[in-house]
C-alpha cells in the first residue's frame, strides 16, 4: 500500500447515489484507501440517459488522474452536427458538433458503467435501498436504511441528484433549495424514422421544442428530448402515466415530427421527466454530512452538471486526503474551492429553456440568427473559448497521487 493509499484507510464513508457523482467520488476515495459503501435506490446501475460532455483542460486533467480519460474516448458518441429545422424539416441553422458536444461526449450510462467497473471490486454497492434516517454524533453518523440493517459511518456524502434524499434529511425540505426555471424537460427512446446517424435535429414552436438525436449509430433507434415552457406543475414523479398525459397535452397539435414522437411516447417503457431547475444551498456540509454534484449545486441541464460533479468529487476526495480524514478541515476547503466554480457553471443553465423553446416566433428567429453567427467560421473559436471559460474557472491543488 502506498503512502497515498494509507491516508484514508481508517475512514468508512457512505455515499448516497450511484449515478455519476457517487461512483466518481468512490473512485477517487478508493485511491486513498478509504472504505466506501454506495447505496442506490434503483435495483441496478441505471443505463441510458442523455449524453454528457467534457470541455477544457480541467476536465481532461481530472479524468486523466482518475484513469478513465482513454476509456471515455473509446466509448464516446462521435456526435456530429446538429441542425435546427423548420416545420417541413428544411435546415435553418447548422450547429457544429463542438458547440453542443464539447471536446468529448459520452452517454451518461456509459460513464457510470466505466466508473462502476473500476470500483466494484473494492467498493461495496448496495442497490435497491436508500437512507431512512441520519443521526450525526461525535463518533460518526448512525444510519438506518429502508431495507438494510442500521450501520455507523465516519462520513456520509449525498450524491443523490437534484431531488436529493440526503439533502432533505439534513438540510431541510427541497422547496428551500430548488429554483424552478419556468420549463420542463422529458426524454425517451423513439424509432429512428429520420435515419439519423450520430446527428441531431431540433424543431421549436413558441414555448415548446422537440429534439431528435442518434448518439450510438444504431439505425433503428433515436432519443427524443422534449422541452416546454410552463408554470410549476403538481405531479407525482413516480407516476409515468401522468407524465405521459402532461406531455401529450402540451405537445398536441405541434408540427414537424411531433405526431410520430407522441405515438412513440405511448409505448415508451422508460420516460425521464423533470422540471428545469437549479439547486442553491446555504452550505455544502453540516457536521459529518456533505453534498456533492446535483444534490448541492445542480442544474437539470445545460450547466455542465456532469463535469462539475466530476470536479467536485476529485476536490472533495483530495481535500480529505490532504487533511488526513479530518472532515471539518476538508469540508471547509472543499466548499471554498468548489462553490464559486459551481455557481459559474450554473449561470449557463439559466438560458437552456429559452434556447430550446423560445417564448415567441420573434424570439425563435432571434435565436436562430444568433446561433447562425456563433456557428460561423469567424466566431467558432470565440464560442469555444466562451463555453470553456466556466468549465476551467478553478485552480486545482496538487493532491496526493
């Protein structure tokens, strides 16, 4: 065992959530010898999901240090250009791949699988369970579970997403932290009727939009992304039938491929549906419990949330290693280093709803003119630098290796 691997060998850490942030932290903590348990309410590792991208030297440096940069490249989408279309399918704006897909893009499920495969032999994964109660004591955190036996851990990290159960238990009701951004988003699989091959199409009408994309080269299937402007709705996040009814009502009468998309929605066995929102908390840690990724500084989409989660996991593990497991020191350093970086990335997500679904025809035309200019050869380099600015706006400390 190396000196780095001894730094946290005395520490028992529970991570709630096995999407991206959880396995990323597990991978980084494992490098320092910590004993890690990951609890996930789903019965297995969730496949699918939207494609996620990485941009700039900070993401590259961290993913290389984690030992997964090459594998991400091996599984990348190779996504090509994405085209904004009119109702008849004719092109209005041609968006280059680097504008939408960054330096490298990978399906979210593939990224989670990469990190799970790197950690499953040394990290305990508990699927089909979730935290019921947390009691923070001087000796550790006493945890009860919905299904498993009670246990004590030195630290608990909430990496369980925008609607974090850990955050609710320790930091208060979600209504205190979630900022709704006037739009909803849905995603599901559809037949690849347009014959897309690692390309995408986006069609907008006032207040609603449909994007179709093929990310894996499968000639038979594509992914549909639906965005619509709305007041905040009351619905059960576990009731997929109710969510399908909402989507059917909101997209009724829409042009382009909408009738085919709604027909595929009827048969979809898995639908992602959520509000476009951001999480704002007063602090990222309380006692022996800390928040990571979307649970602490998330945005539904458009805020480079996956990249921020990867950076946060690297910084949190590194600070714990530097502090020799002293969570008071480590959590304070983690918060001071990640908060402004995460806020900067969050700002970008504030425009994602209006980008997909401008409120009026005039705003749709204005968006198209702006992106036609930004995608030109003259402005292409400027736009790339603009999108990388937030992703690289953090100075990394030299953590143990």
